[in-house]
C-alpha cells in the first residue's frame, strides 16, 4: 500500500462518524474505502437535525438505522473516529469442508 492508503487503512474496523454535504451525520463501522474515497460502513445509523416550524431555536435530532451503507466520496465532508475496534477473542477461522470443486454440468 502507498503511504496515502495506509493513513485510511489504519482506521478500518473503527467506529467512525462521517459528516456528509447535506449536514447529516452517519455513524458506523468503517469497513472499506477506495481511491475515490468512497466509503463502506456497516451497522450504520443516520443522525439529522430537524428545525421546528414554530420556533427558530428549537432543534430535534432524529436517528434512523440504515445498516450497510456505501457512501460516495464526493459527498463526504469529514470522517472522524469515535471508538476503536472491539478488542476481544477473535472468532476462529472456518475450516473448509472435505468436498472438491468441479465444473457443474
């Protein structure tokens, strides 16, 4: 990996907060990225602020669960880490079965 990619790769599996151009915030687990800064988030939640029509000072934050999200890099304003990856016993690797691969038909 080049130096530029390792800067982003160090945040993989972290819980991140992404602000996008329409002022929404997305919080999720940083799974992947590419050279265009497109980002993949898992277990993602969207937070947005809604202004009340009656009062100017009154804002309400609305949360919506999105799940698995692919964000276009062009819309990303900022990306910051919220929490490190979970530290705990890792799941054991699944061993392949005794079958053999062959062409069907």
